């Protein structure tokens, strides 16, 4: 089932996020703009130095004053943002004020006063969004540009301009306060979180890595108990391997929540840890990084009384519909790695994984079900229970459950490799880089390649797998689905920004090291029931997306109505005062 509604529309809003230009550029544009207006008004025989006095100087004052004013209140504001905000408001002011020269030059004081009121309102809206959602705290920095313009305007126009400007500040200020309340209220009523405060924390995460978002996620979160199946491999005189499949989602963004789940799981063990993707959607995002500790403790607790065995089966591939499944038995644990590549392979609902694991328990006590998460084609999707795709996953797994108990067991050897790559998070690679396990049993060698990233470009899995198959008998490519590579959108797959040809040498190195590391191994499987894990909760993402999109639908209408009312009140005030 495609997630083509509210959630996709929210993701598309990320195209409006951008970095502010360097502040010297903004200031240069501001000065040039003022000089051009000075020249134009002088040629028209209108007021001299309107550009410099009316727009450039107030904007420069606001640029210098806003950042310190914000920081005094304990928040951050870059010079680049301060300059861009001042420039943007100056441009709006110029457009509104010069409209008076087109209509009738005697209306210039009114239109300039309107521009100041709008500047005040716009700055207030922006500052409560990017700095501090509490309106009273943002009133002083929001008013710096418009009040400076108001004082300079008293030298440009008649004495009554000061009173008119004050009145219009109140009109536009009240209008924007009502607009801010209308934006903030729906999320607060539905989830008891402040929408603009959430936006403050989101932007703080983007700029300085703040984890303030986790407080909001914990507010909406709910406790769940989830199974986590783990294969523990040990070898005489060599480093062991932990292959663990968490049924939580490694998101939502960056290092917030479970975004860096693979690295955090690695920190809990001395052996190499491979953390492929289980069955979980964004509803099972961890609310904070602290929740990962619960997973680690639960998994480690199951390790204490395990009985190891040195046998495993060969790997067998099955196909049902669009689903391809690689199955291999390790001791009393059945490992299933599923994919639909080259068709879209994305998140599976938790209940699908639970159903498959429960069905498999008739044959094995432990079912390690892996969603290879290895083909990001088209819109981001979830696979929901009851759909055709869910039935294909279940049917493919059932075929393996029927056949796997009869697989012959052979002496097991494993080899492992962990390769750091010179690619950044922005290029689609998480902190764990490339991990690879090769398992040899019954004369067959199977390679399990794990890329620490959020899915891969279509076709990349096939190129990597074909390369592996030159030296092994069977192989599959998996990703961790780590959202540490995403700060905004879920679209930063492996292979998008780094061509697969540049990845191949590192995969070849991992395969060479793993094959060279092959040695006899014992294995034991366990199922840890991780209790009290706080996740986003069922359908929370969809509910939040629906609420936000409803707000977005009405914002243009509310804004237009507010501005029209403010303009009419401005004309009325001009008539009365003038």
C-alpha cells in the first residue's frame, strides 16, 4: 500500500527548506537596493533618500540587534539568518511602499506604515518558528526593524505618521498573533504538543544537532513489547559476531530517536554487530536514543544460558510472487532474508513480521525475519497486513517453514569483515559503513552484505550481488535503514550520490577479508522480548500528518483574510488620524 497521502505531502514540503546565504551577500544586496530606490525616487522628484533611510538603515539595525537579542534569551540565531530575514522584510516593504507611487504618491505614508506593520508581523511569525515559540519573548527582536523604520519615518513624513505607525503595528501584530495561534492550536489539541515549539526543535537539530525533538516524541509515544531475534556466532581465538534483527524502526531523522540504531547496538557488544532491518514502519520509531539501551540489555540477557552448536544448513532461495526469500538454518534458528528487488522493497508493518514469526514457530523456536530493504523505487511505501504483498511475504516464508526442518546440517564456518568507507552521511552511508558475513556449510558459501544506509537505488542491489556471486555460491544485500543519513527526507539511498562503481572496491575488500577470515564457528540463537520500549505508537505518524496537512490547507485562506482585514483597518486608521 502506498503512502501517497498526507505523509508524502509533508515530505514534499522539505523542498522549501534551504540554507540562508552568507550574511555579507545579504547586506550587499540590501545596500544596493537602498541606493537604487534613492536614485529612482530622486529621478521621480519624490522623497530623497527613501531607500537608505526607510529600508536600508532599519534593516541593518535589525540585522545587528536580532542575533544578540535571541541569544540573550538562551536560543541560537546565525548572522546569515538574521541578515536574510532583514533583507526579506526590506524587500516586502519596498514592494508595498512603491505601490503607493504607482497609485498615488500622497498615499506613500500610509503604504510605508503598512509595510512596517507587515514587517513586524512577518518577523514575529518567523522568529517564533525558528527561535522560540513563546510570543512575548520574540516581540522585542521582532520589532527591531519596524520600530527603527518608524522612528526614521517621522523625519520623512508629517508628525501624525508616528501615531499611524504605532496603530498599524498593533493591528498587524494582533493579526499575526491570531495566525500563530491558529497554526499552533490543532497539534496542541490533538497531541498536546506545540507545533511551533516542535519546529524550533527540528531546526535546532538541523543546525546544531540538538536532540530536543525527543521530548516531543516521548509525549506522543507509547510502550510496546517487541521480539528481537539474535544469532550469536563464536570462534576459537577470533572475534565473534552478533547478527541481531530488531523489530523497531531506525528513525525518524539524524541521531534523534533510533536514527543511529546500528552504531548504538554495536556499542553494547565487543563482537562485531550486524543490525539488518526487521519488520517495522515509522510507527515503531524509538522516541529517544535511550530506548536502544533497553534493546541491548534484553539481547545481552538472553546470551547468558545459551547452548551453542557447530552445525548449519546450506542456504536456499525461494520465490513467491514478487518476493524472493533466502533461508538458512543455524542451529535451531531459521534466518529469512526477504526482498522484492528490482521491485520496490520498503518497510513492512510490525504485524506482518509477528505473523510470520508466529507461523514459523511450528518448525523453529527462533525466526530471524529480515526485510532486506534494498530497493527504493517510486514513492516511499509501507506493506500493510491483509494486502497482496503481505500475503506474498507470508506465503514465501511458509514454503521455507515446510522445507527447512528437512535441510541437512553441516559443519559451520563463518568469516566476517567490517569496512569503513570514505563516504559521508550526506552521501548515504551511516557510521557502520559496510559489514559482511560469509557462512560456509556443506561446501556452499553464502555472503550476507549489510550496508549502513537507508535503502539503495534501484539496480544497485543487483550489481553488488552479481559481484559477490563471482566468488560465493549465494548472496543477499541488505541495508540497516539507518536514518542517520537523513536530516529531512527519507530519500538518501545508497547509490544515489555515490555511483555503485565507487562502492564496488569496498565491497570487494570486505568479501576478500571475510573469505580470508573463514574459520569453524559455533552458533546459538535467541529471542529477546524487549519490554517497555517507547515508540511513536500506532498510526501516530498518519494522525500527525493529517493534522499538519489540514493546518497547511487553511493557512493561505487564514493569512489572506488576516491581511485583507489588516489592510482595511489600516485605511480606516489613516482616514481617522490623517
